[in-house]
C-alpha cells in the first residue's frame, strides 16, 4: 500500500489554526497525539490490527492481477481504507464519525467474502440492472441481512458478530437516529440561561473507550472475513496468529479499563 507522506519537520503554514476548519483539525490531531501517549496500549492494539490488515491488503492487491474477478480483493482493500479512517476519528475523539466508516468496513469485508465464493454473484454485482423490478430483485440478493444469513451457513459466530457490529454502527451514527443525535449533546444550565452545546471531539470518556473497542473489532472482523475468503492466503501470511494475539489484547484492554471512573 502506497501512502502520501510529508516531512516530519514540516513547519505549519502561515495562518494555520486561525480559521474555524484548521483550528478544528489542529485540535483533532492534538487528540490523536494524546491518544498515542496516554492511551498507548489502545494505540498499540490499533497498530497491530492495522499491520495485520495491511498484510491482507498487500496479498489482495497481488491477487487482483490473477483473479477471475477483481471485486472481492478490492473490497478487502476498501475495508482496510475505511478501517484507517475509523482509526483517525477514534483516536481524535471524534466518536460519532467513527461509526459510518466502521459500518463501511464491515460491509466491504462481508461483500468481499461473498463475492470471493461466487463468481456469478460477482458478475451480477458489477452489473446492476436498470429495470425497476429487476433492480429490486438485484438489491434483495445483496442486502446486508441476506449476506449475513449466508455467512451463518459457514460460521455462525462470524454472522452474529457481523450483525452486532452493523447494528452498533447504525445505532451510534451510521444512520440518523435518536440515540446518535443526543449522545454528543450537552446541556448547561445557569441561573440566568440555558445553553446547548454539541461535542464534536470527546475526551477519554465511556463513549471514547466504546468507540475504540468498536474500531478494533471492525478491524479484526475484516481480518477474519479475509481468512475465511482466502484460507490459503491467510495461511501464507500467518493470520491465525495475528487474530489470536489481537483478540487476547482487546480482551485484556477491556478488563483493565474501568469505565466507571471515566468522565
């Protein structure tokens, strides 16, 4: 995977931080730095999952050239991209913005698995009909619930995990709903006035921890789906060891984090 890079000694351009947007970007990045320093075990687990998922991406990109249809490997690459976007939002404390990209990662991985096992489905997916009736029938074949049910025939636990992550994402911002709407609204009342504030960047609170957990889980889910879709590739890059180690790491993080003390 090739990424754009900048000099680590790059000076801030003149005027940076003086406007609404660059000031927000500065605060978000400062939060990422704080996560790197003060939530280092969470950061390390995010890193380890990202490294494992990058191995999947590298193998997927090599497979594109010899695959009968490139859709499946490229969907796993897309899942990786969405996972990286989720990491940035979660580390910055921009919690609600994490869930739409988390949902996209889960969906991309699920579609990647499905299209890897059915070349005719891959061809159909790439040719959405224009006729309204045929389009409805086409859509019914590729609904998330339909693919999750197919997944249950191969791995019931993964299917339940897919549904859980998907619904969690929807409940917390990947789709407009009341819970997501009010979870970052703060009301402050004084003797003279009532103020309503919107929290865009959360501090290290219960929502931030839950968002970190969700993000790590989405990454692990994508890795598990890649291993199911391409068991030979998974063996080549030793994914089973990555999955086991990072699953244990996440369980330990959850145990050591006392959310009752977070504010």
